[in-house]
C-alpha cells in the first residue's frame, strides 16, 4: 500500500481550482504522489505514515515555470553586459557559450532548479538551444541533473542553424546542421518523453528564435512535434529589434511569419509576446496559444511591457517564466509573480492584475500552457501532490496578515518553507532537504570564473 502523508492544520489553502476555493484550518492527504483528500478541520481517516504541520502556513499549488535557460545561471550578472540590449547581449555572450560542456550544464541545472524549488516552483521547463561543437549530450546532462534534484521537468530541445555567415546572429561554433538537429529531436523524444499521467519528464521542441534557424527547420520542427505528440516552444515578439529584423528578412512581422510556418496553434507556447498589435493578440487568442510572461527579463533588458492585462480577457493561456538567469539574474519564481503584477500596473493602472490572478497564472495557467491541466496546477483530489507552503511568521509578512493569500504576492516573499513534488518533500523549514545540493555552489562558481576570466 502507498505511504499516506498528511499535511494538517494549514492556516489557508489557496486551491486554484475552478471555483477559486480557499480552505481555512485545512488538511491535505497524499497517497503515492497524488492528492487523495482535502478538507477543513481535523483529518479523521486512516492513520498516516508521515505528518507535516501546516500551522501558520499558506499552501498554494506548486508554481509552474514555463521559460528558463538553466545554463545561463553561469552567466548571470556577467561583467560588461549588464546594460546591453538583447541583440548586443546575445552577440557578446555567444562566444563564451561556445565553451559550455556537460559539467557546466549539469551543475547549472542543479543550481537553477534548486533555486526554483526554494521559491515555490515544482515544475519547470527549460529551453536549451546550445550544443557547441555538436555536443548533443548536453541535453542528457540536464535531464540527469533535474532528476537528481527531483523537480518535474519539461526540457525543450532547442536549436540554432543559421550562423553569421548565413544571416543569423550566432557564430558557427554553436550552430548545427538541420539534419543533425532533426535526428536529435527524434532521439530525445524517443529516449526521454513520458506522455503518461503524472509524468515527471516531458520533452518539447524549441528552435531558439526566428533569427537563429531557417524557415525550413521551423516547419519541419512543427511537423515532427505534431507527429510525435509533443509541444512546441520558442521566443516571439520580445523586442522591437525583432520586429524590424523579421520585416527586413522575411517581409513579415513575427506573428505573420510564425503563422506561415504552421507555428500558431494550441500546442505552441511562446516566451515574451511583448510587441503585439491588437489584431495579432486576437489571432493568437483564436488559436489558443500559450504565453510565458517573463517580466523580470523584459525589465532587465528594457524590452517593454507585455500586454498581459489585455490578453487576460482573451483565450491566450498566460503563465510565468523566470527566463534565463543571464537576463534576470535570479530564478525566484514567486518573486516573478510579484514582478508581473507590479509591471502591469505601471502600464495599466492599479487594477491591472490582482494577487490571486497572478497566482492563478503561475499555477493553473502554467499547467494549461504545458498541456497538463488535468494533472497539475491546483490542489484537488486526483491531482499530483505538488504542494508549496509559506510560513506566515516570516519577517516580511509582519503586520501584513489581513489577507494571508495576498501577502504572498504583495509582501516581499523571499522564498518558501515547504515544497513537495510528486509526493516527495524537497524543501522543509525553508531549506533543501538534500543539503548535498549546496556543494554545487563552489563548483558553479569555479566554472563561471573560467568563463569570465577567459
Ligand atoms: Zn528566453
């Protein structure tokens, strides 16, 4: 029989279910990685094997991060490019990225996913588009690392095929031939993608961006992804530079270009979507496209403010992404929600987004974007036991408890106190249960130092 784990006396549970239910003085019973029962008051059923105290805690569903480049944790706060625009920032770093190997990928994945767990994320996507010298094993290395950490993982196999010589941005050391890319897409799906319920690992395909691969590869990627039943992901509409580039190169704006390539659909999610016309928003809505909103990255690079407040009235599925650490410098998921709320208010006023709305985007929104709304993203019986709790006795909430759920977003939440993924407790008392993961900090610093001293 599966072990029963009980979390009891929880001050408030924000379930994120379709009725927006919030339970007071409540419990959650977990069996075999799945939520078996929730309720208010004391639990009275079969004696559990393990009991966790939720006193003075707010529980939310595990947050779902839908855009990251974990390897970039090695390049955060990189001296000399802290004030660069996207294209300049990319051009400055591509040459360093050409030296990234398996140890760097493994280490940076452990670091980034550990940060995510400590900030309330239980599922993360990653966009790895860098395979210097044709080193395809980097994808395998990040999967191994995410397994060690225990996070639910959606790695996306990226690609770059257009080098500077062919009109793209990256140098030739980091691009691959299209045949090799397509063969690798197929290999990693066959080897790693688990389509079943409560899967801990699903693969998606993700050419880096319209300015780093050919139109042919974009089309073939979409065809292969649909044949194999995996989702598609890329960056889109991030900067005005990108609009200019697409108009000059293809005679089309980015959304038109993607439409021509078969890339507008319910199985696609785009990171950013900052620079869109009203008509483009409506077309993305008609197609039920997913969005990963990355407010810190957009602020850090000065890219602009995505029209989330306008998009929330449409059928576009909205989720949050911390984005690569080199354009955010942190992988703090719960802070990203707060950033999103604040940034929308800069443009649309104080009623733009509420704390509960951003919590919804960060949970059920993410689940929909990844095609997993039946399994994760809310606290309901039958859903995966991906649960997060924050202690209301934290310094940053003192005096701010008139609405505990809202405090998680409005006050300056620095991290979470309890994270359970697939029924396994990975963060307890605000610390990683596997303290050995902290040994990766000096390792990561040594690798990063090699990059910036070269
Ligand atoms: Zn990105």
